[in-house]
C-alpha cells in the first residue's frame, strides 16, 4: 500500500512535468513546516499533504494537523504566501484516488474531509491521475 511519501513524490513529479519546481521541504531540525514547495510561472505554494484511506465514499474524517503545522501554515498565509492542504483520498481495494485541495485551518480549528468533498462539481477536487488543472489552479490563485 502506498504511503503519504509516495503521493508527495507523485504530486511533485506532476508539478515538474508542467514546467514547475517542486521539492520536499523537510528537515529533522524543523518541526511543522509544510511538506512541499511548488513554484510554477513565478507563483509559489507551500503544501501540506495528507493521505486518507476510506472504505466507501460515505465518510467524515477529522484530519490530523499538528498545532505546530497549523501555526506555520498560518504564519505563511499571514505573510502573503499561497498555502494549502492537499488531501489524497484513496479508496481501499480500488485504484481510484482523488486529490482535494483545502485551505489550512487556523490554529485550534479542525480540518475535516467528507465524502461530499469529492463532489465532481467542486473546482478543488480532481481524480489523482488527472489533476494537472487543479494543481495549476492552486499555483495561480
């Protein structure tokens, strides 16, 4: 079963394939920084990636954003940065996976994801294997 790091690499490859710059931003000396940095056409996004495994599309989950992650994301947003939480929703026993982009919560707020978030009418949801337009929308907002 693929883990969160697998999907981080997959998303980074897609950004690079679009002509952008993508790196995992991690260090064992800094806690709470977003997982990824993406740059495309001069626009930068700091992205925290979460992986949710679901058994059906009827679900309601609270996502684990640590207090330090929430503080770092809020500080970046206050400084004018483009920040997001990219949630990969993987259905068990299926090849289907979806990418959902959400604004990160303020410190002490809860970030939730539900089956309703996968509604195809949302501009912030796409099948993971066809998410280039969604990534570009994130990087140009």
